[in-house]
C-alpha cells in the first residue's frame, strides 16, 4: 500500500487509497549556490517526482523551510513564478534546515489511477481537492491581520482569518481535522506568562463553542473532540497557521480523534503546564473502508504529562517514537472499537522532525533512520513548547487491516 523511494536529495512515498494516489515528498537541494539556485534545485526535484508518479500540477500542499526570515518574500516570489496557475497552498516556515542548506521543501500531491480528482486553486492560502464525494481543504500561510502585538490578540485574529478563508469556499471551522500553529520565541515570556500559554488561551477561547466533526465521529465515541495539531517554534516573533479540513456527506467516512495510552490527553493537562490547556488530539484518523490515514500531531518525550529523559536527546527521540508507535498501534485502534486496523513505525508515509539544538541533528537522525526506515523526512531547527524538550516529531501514517 505504501511505496517509498529515497535517493540523494529526495525522498517520497506513494500511497494508493481507494483508487486515489497520494504522493508525499521531501526535497533537499543537491547543490549549493545562491538561494535562488537552491530553491530551483529543490523545486525541480519535487517536479520530477510528481511527473513520474502522477502529473505536474497535482501538488496541493507545500511547506517551505527557510533559514533566514529575510529570504521569505524572495522565496514566495520564486515559488509563485515556478508554479504559476498550479500554485499549491504554501506556508513559508522560518526553521533552518538541519542539513545546512538554505531551503528544504515538503510537498503533498494527489492523483488518481483513473479519473475523477478535481483540484481547485484559489490562492496560496487555499486549495480544495475533491474526489469520491469527499472535499479536502488545504489552508496555508495564515497570518494575523491586526495592528496588535500581543500573542493572544494576534493568535485569535489568525484563527478568525483561517475560519474566513475556509468559509469562502463553504467549509466550516468545525470540519478542521488538522492544524499547524507556528509561534516565534514560543517559550519566551509574554508579560507575566509564556507566549505558548497565550497561544493556548487564544485557541481555547476560539474553540469554546465549536463542535468539531460531530457528523462523522463514531456514535460510540464519548471523548472530547479536537483537531490534531502541532504547536512549534519558529524564527521571528509572529504567528503563522495552517490547517486541513474535510467535508463529505458519505456515511462510511469515519473521523476518529485518537489519544495515546501512554500520555495524558493534552486538553487534560494540569494548570501548571498552561492555565488554558492545549486543545488538540494526539492524532486524527480518517477511516474509509479497510484503511485509515492517520494525521499524527506533534509528539514529544512526554509520558502521562511529564517530560522524560531531560538533557538526553537520544532518550527523548526514542521515547517520542515509542509514543507514536503506541498511538498508531492495532491495540490503540482496538481501544476505539476498530479491531483489525493498525500501523507500525514502518507504515509512516511522511515525517517532520523538529530539533531544538542543531548539534543534536546527527544523533536524532541516526535514531529516526534506524527506526523509521526509508521515509521522506524534513529535519528542521525549532524550539519546542517546553524549554526542556529537545525533539518533536509529527507525521502521516497509513493504518490498514
């Protein structure tokens, strides 16, 4: 079901789900040179993969990781010129690539074995994909539009703007299944509190009256429902957001918010971690037929609610992967009344690894490559939401019977 390929500068996975082909790719420039040279090298690598697997013009979502915040607008111009009318929903994330290049790119593409996939491109903020009576909204590069400087105000404004972008094409925010929340100086102070805690306060207040996914969560599910999410640091001082939403009238599509049996649900954290707890689930599984696409939230070395292996990046990396393994396991799906479904670490189709200290890159990468195998992976330098956390990992897994 998953075919993975990696070579110098590129890794990609091809997944056939219900006759729809999904391609997840990561590209590292193979040569040095100027920022323009490196960007074109990475883009042409992605283009080559997509041409081989589907057809150019089928990339729908893209995350571009850059070293220097001053390169952001240049990068955006390069991307727009390269894609033209086939522009994906694209976020420009100032998290220096660990491998030493100025830019790396992660791309999601979609194609079909036969016919029937529609791609509607509205801007680099929003691309909508439709197939088999399912509509996916890929929302990216959401930034606040307010003169305020406080994290709470800017975060709340960005959430409202994301809701407006989705609503422009008929999606409701309650249909969001996955978010990415980037925050500059994430563990830094904000008045007498912390910037990440203020982001969580804004998210809690924005989510207060939203009933997520009520039409597709199993009737037997009695827990709290929130989207999967990553909250991670970035260079600069501002807020950047993105999301995936899903809309369908099909009764056989199940959306399953999953928690980790080894961890306290983030929304149940004690107030010592944040006065308003982080409102997200550990993963969101989209179940259709005998398989599930599992969108794995940012995961770290936390057991119950406590950080483990403080000061030990290898211990934290292994514990993080242990947490992901438990989250997507057949045993965990069984807990949710879905016997037979399940995945292992080898069933990941895509991963991002955020590393607090660049000097820990080689140790972290060695463990990930050993345990995850051949896999398109981005490694980026980014601060994690607790000062003592050294690594955070997210990804996409395919669970099957």
